[in-house]
C-alpha cells in the first residue's frame, strides 16, 4: 500500500504486515489515563477486541470485516460494550495510521446500533418508598451509605469515600472532596471528585443527619476516618455491596421479585431473562431472598437514587442552577436534559395553572 512519497504521506507496503495485537499492545503501553479507565479499557481490549483482531495483519483489516464483527457483537452484547469495542479498535487503527503502518483507518463510519431505552433505565423511586420501605430494609451498618445517595445525591465513589473531615453534622452539610475508586478488586482514595464542579457542599435534611449520627455512634470511623467503612475498616467494594447488601435489601423492601411465606416454607419468585416467571420453595426466608436477589433481572440501581434525588428537587421547583450545583454538574444543560424532562408530577403542572384541587 502506497501513497505519494512527495506528499510526506508515504506508507511502506510492508508496514501493514505488523499484527494488530502487536501494535495494540504498544499503543496500550502509552496510556496515561486514570487507573479506573485504564482497567476498564484493558478488559474490553483483552476480552473482545484482541480476541478478534490480535493475529490479523493491520493491512488485512477492512471496513467490511469490522462492520460484520460489530454487527455480530450487537446481537449478544450490550450496546455500550459494543460501542467501546468500536472505539478501542478505531483508536488502535488510528494510531497505526499516524505511525504510517497503514494509509487510512478502516474503522471510520462504522455503524453501531443505537441503544434503546429500557424500562429499567434510570429508574426513579418515590420519596416515601425510599424512606419507609428501602431504608428500613437495609442492615443498620449499610443504611447510611444508601441514605446519602437518596438524601444528598452522592455518586457511589463519593459516598464510599466520605471521611470525618467532610462531614459537619452540626451545620447539616457535607463536602464532596474525594472519592473511592475500585480497580481489579482493590479500593483506594482519589483526592478529587469526578470533575471540578464535583467538588461541592451539599445541605443535609434533618432525617439524614440523624441517620449519620446514629451510624457514627454505633460503628465509629474506619481507616483514614472513613465514615462508612466495612467490617475491617476499609472502603466498601461496589461489586460486593451490590450482591450482598443492595439487591437483597431491594427484595426485602418488596422492590425486586417476591418472597412470600407458605406454611413452614418460603416461596421465591422472579422473572428470568426471557420474562418467564419462576417460583421455588426454600426452607428459610434468607435463602429465598438470596435466590431472588441473584436471579431477578433488572432492578433499581444504587446510582438511581442519585437520579431520584435530582428528580425530587426538580419536582419541588428547586431552580435548575441550584440542582446543578448540588449534583456537581459542569453544565446546567446536563441537569436540564437529565432531570427536567423526567419529572412526572402532573400535579405540579396543574398547580401552576391554578387548576388543582
């Protein structure tokens, strides 16, 4: 493959023999991204991209081959994962172009099917359900960690990384100044939030102040004065928390599947991936709850509490610029796009029109 040597765009016809995997590893070695991003991208590269293209010479990869691969992935993987596969493949090939191994990037104009919104996307829990059903269903040690998501709109890393120096219960406020990140099963502090706007001060409702006071009185602080520490004093791992505490609590709160008592047995009910209803009997309630938590598809996510918090504020007429500030968004348009269009409080519209009872 050649282009004009005089134009300075000459590509040796032998350069394209370099294998995709060889150049991909050189490109990956040059990364200077954050640890969490690097770990995520490396996983997608290893599991999907290199599995397909590792042994292919760069010059043999064409647009049709990539589009066929992407279309096949779209039939079995989530659209977000497919898009990451396309992005990383394109980045390796773009690097190959810049290093004059190939003349053009065959990943350009590759089409990825659009992700369709699902019923389980960005769910909003009602305030009374959150406070009267979900929070009581959580074990005492974990109630505060969930309460700050719904009562202050914190992201997981912000909540898991709260330390004593960021909490002022007398003044009723918390400061978001650091987060906890999890890479390859290990947690660590990152001394700054997701963005510049993420460094913020958030007022706390009285009920949340009391939950945090109760928590600190009962469990104290962990390492580095961590507010919500695990049993050995370290930061919670999101994956373990989701499986062991979050989803079982949703089941107990009546928000995921069903568990009912029938005589001396407990009946676990859930819907599988095909939407088929399943029912199995267990000797104990704990076993039934664990099975539903493991098998039920979908369900409220921890991050949905942050969405719910913002939606409640919008429903109550809090100005978008104030919602933007407590949410830690860089741009007001983010707040407007995400939340003002999602409010379903029809009563607010009627009250504005003076047509409510």
